[in-house]
């Protein structure tokens, strides 16, 4: 299963400016000669991979990128101004594919990687450059070279920075719906969520990808419930949010059940930083919350956050704590650059499960 984010965009580099036809005309100077300058260069289309971007969502709103054309050449041998490059910022992990998606044209794997994708056209020659001993008053000049244009696909393979854990019904999907643009299905029965879902959290000027996964039950590692294969989706997370239902039977026991399944799964999941959140605090009074939090700490939780995915209560301090585990500006790490079959409809940008 892959989470893909994709966008189709149009690119056009700037045309070169035309060369000028001009003759020097000054008082007392006869036969001044040609002085038409060359046109300026058109702007390049440049891509740069930057930190701090996690999605291609911005390309849903801006789909056309055209660099400016070069300036006209002018008299007095003045060359036209070169147009600035148009720099398009993309998240690390983005690939540029041909319009038919058959070919990978560029692959951005690290922050700062920069490529000139379409060069701007050269400026045309002005008439001054045609002057020869036999042709002292040339009128030849060139138009600027045209820019290059093409449609391409941008494709980004998303990886979650943060994973949500918990028993079925702990409120994971409600939580991701509260803090991201995801619309995960919520239900008061176990295993409402069958496939992982991603959402992007924007908190205090930062951005990260959160994954909602199916609930874990005792024996998941041996296949109970729907098993634990989906844990692969959170293997590369930097931190996990473990939601414990305050209205559940035995919150501390629930936490230990989930932790035991992580340990059974292996792959370092049990050793990942884990923020324990006592969820659905809207259903309990402060005293009850404090009592359960104490139990969770006694059972091994470092710090316990009281939250409600339904009302949003207590979520801010939890997200603050998450940020502390993320690199200064989170960039989606992407490894591997194979092209997968397109699982979604054309133009569908949303993370697909
Ligand atoms: N009162 C209250 N109810 C909540 C809260 N969060 C979730 N619920 C309810 O708890 C039930 C389960 O919520 P889900 O978000 O589907 O839980 P889940 O952890 O995603 O469950 P699975 O996908 O089955 O693993 C639903 O009936 C929710 O309405 C909360 O903060 N407060
Ligand atoms: Mg769910």
C-alpha cells in the first residue's frame, strides 16, 4: 500500500528577448553605424527540494508556471535584461514524471537539491552584431529563441512522521479527523479502520504527517483481529501517540496490551518514543482523569496527556510535545524511487490508502 500525493502542472521557460535594430544618431557624427543590442535571456524553470514541505497540495491551486521572457535589446548597444529564473519549491521525495507517467525526469532525494529543468530561450542578436567590413549598416536581427514548455506530473510518496496507536475504539480516527484534513471513518465498533490513513497536521507553523492505523488487540502479532501487518506504515515514524480510552475497561491494561504487541512485532517499534494520551476526557471528571493518569504512569508511561479527540480539549500540549521529537523543519524522508501503478484517479491529489 502506498500513500501518494500527485499533481499535474504546466511549465514554460521564458522566451529570449528580440535583438534590436538601431543606428547611432548623434549630432556631428555621420554614418554612426549599427548599435542595436542583443535580447536578454528568458528565465529558466528551476526546481528545488526544500525542507518543511510535506505535500503537493499547493500545486492544486497553482498549476501553471511560466518564467518571464527576456528583455528587448536596445539602441546604444544595450543588451536586454535577462529574466529571473522561476524557482519551484517541492518537498523532498518528489519525482517529476513525464506527462504519460512513463519516465522519471527528476528525483529529489535531499534538501537543497536543485535542477534547471527547462532552460530559458537565448536572446536574439541585435543588428550591431551583424556589422562586417562589407556590411556596415546591417538591418538583420533575430527574434529571441522561444521558451520550452511541457506538462509533467509531480509525485510524492508520503511517509508518516507520527503514528497513532491504540486498541480498537480508542478514538484514533476521531483524533486524526480533529487535527488534520483527513476524513477517517469513525464507528463505535471494533475495526472501523481497516487500512491506514494519513493526514497533515499544521501546528505552530510546522507541518507533519500523522498516520491513523487499525486497532491492535492482544494476539495481533499472531494474526488476531486483522493482524499487525499495517504496523509497517509506522515503522519510520519518529514518535508514536498512544491513545488509551478512559472509558475502556482497564486503561493501564489496555496500554500494556498494545505495548506487548509492538514488542512482538519488533522492528524497533517498542523502543520508539511514545506519548501516552488518555483519550475521551470529555466523558470523565478531573479526578478520574488524574487517577487513571497515575495508573498509566505506574504501568510505565513517562508522561500522560489528557485529551479529547471529540472536543479538541488537551490536544495542544500533546502536539507541542510531538514537535519536540521532529527535526526543526520536518521534511518527509523518502527512500526508494520506484514508480508504482497509479492507484487513484487522474488529478486526485489526496493521500491514497
Ligand atoms: N466522548 C468521546 N467519544 C469519542 C472520542 N473519540 C472517539 N470517540 C468515540 O469512540 C468510538 C470509536 O472512535 P474511533 O475514532 O472510530 O476509534 P478508532 O480508535 O479509530 O477505532 P478503530 O478504527 O476501530 O480501531 C466512536 O463512537 C467515537 O465517536 C472522544 O474524545 N470523546
Ligand atoms: Mg479507526
